[in-house]
C-alpha cells in the first residue's frame, strides 16, 4: 500500500494487492473498546474490561461506549468519532468491539479510511462487525480479526478453547499457525481439495447486505468463510442464492461453512435442513469446501484473520493453516 503516508507494517502480496498486518499486541499495551453496533449491558462490559485488565492490559473506553439510541449504541457520528479516536490515539495498540447486534454498516460511508490505513491496528469483532471488517479490507487492505468481544465472550466468561486461540493470534505466537479442529467436533468435507488464498467472509447476512455497495472486497480467488445465527433454512437459502446470482460463489477458490447456530425451521411447513441447503449450492462448484468449522456465534471458536493468507486442506484435521503471521512486530 505504497503512497499512503506512515505505514511501516509488514505487507503480504495477495493477488497483486498488499495486505497490511497490524502491529502485534504485547502485555502491558492499551486496548481500546468501542460500540459500533447495538447497546451493551453495562455489567457485562465492565466484567469484560476486568478480564482484559487481568490479562495485563490497559483499557480505554470510547466516549460513547455506553450510549443508547434506539437499537443503536449511540448516534452514528458519535460511534464514528469513537472509532476515529481509537485509531488516532498512539497509546491504543488494539481495538476490541463491545458487541455486535446492528448498526456498524450505517457507519461505513462516514469512516476516515485514510486515517485507518495510516494507523493500522488490531481490530476485533464478529457478527455485525463483519461490515466494518470487510469495508476496511476493501478500502485500506488492513487485516482485521473476527473473534470474541468484550461485552459478549469476555464479559460472560470466555470459553477455554476460545481463549486459547484468541490471544496467540493477536500476540503473533507460533501456536496460532495451525487451527486444528477438535476430534470431538463434527467437520464435514463437502468437496475435497487443497488451496491457498486470502481469507474473507464473516456473517452471511451482513455480507449480503453489502452487495451492490462500495464496501465489499473482491472475492476472486479468495477463500470464503461463512457463519450465521438465528436464520431459518429458507433465509440461508436466500442469502446463498444472492451470493450465487451475483457471481461470488463462482469466484472463490474455497469455502468454509462455519457454525450456523440456531438456524432451524420454526414453522410447521416442510423445510430443508441447513446441511441440505448448503450441499445444494456446493454441488455445482469445483472448489474445496468444508462444513462445521468452529467459528461464529458459538461459545467455542477460533479467532480468524480477515484478509490473512491461509491454506485450506480438507484432508487434514487442521483444515485451516495460517501461511503468514497475521501481525507484524514493528509499531507504526
């Protein structure tokens, strides 16, 4: 990403684009907390903050992190200002979102992407935060992390598996390289194969909401990872059909279907299962694909690098392997 002033992080060549790795997080660093989506439960967020401090980090809160404005965590410009403040503050080395919900997509046309590109930092969240992550990847090529949030997993009491795979990813430890699916979990190979590429994706419905906007990255040759929560099979069908009809499914080099939590038919009419819907869309595609990967709205999950260079190998229990560290060790 030459030409954007101030970038001194490592850059990975990806299909003639450069992915910018944010600096690694170190014990004692300051973590900023923002609320780009829905309002938080104060008690849950406070517990999450205590957890971060117990890990040896300093914590700074966005001015509007506790705001409530209807179903949003504050007015749009206030939430944008909090994000800008965190990227501008040289003391803040990582930004972790309080929760998802809804509202992040409302901010995309108000964000200062040059500011973000000039001060690349770790950004963590999932679900509704998918909108921020994909927009940042598209506009700046800065890698972000889809993982646990302060007023959700960290505030409820983080699952040991999730914790084990969270901090090494942000710290750049070697142990984060191989994402090995536990033996007791179901991982189904839909189409066998081995492929390398840039990992993109997140919450399926949020991805679909960005179609037709200028905030969706290029999917050509990428490895697509998808997860969802609380959507009936016919709605998952609708979302996947949208990805198919705009050509996204035909463009990717591999697909990882992660956790589709509580995605069950709720009516009495006949229905397909989620597995049947997924298989119907995978059948015509000649790309490696798996289902059941531990990522998404489930308590136990991997943290994944959105924009990271990875290998998908359906022949191994370590179905996903990071080919480059997702963080650099040079601060900007």
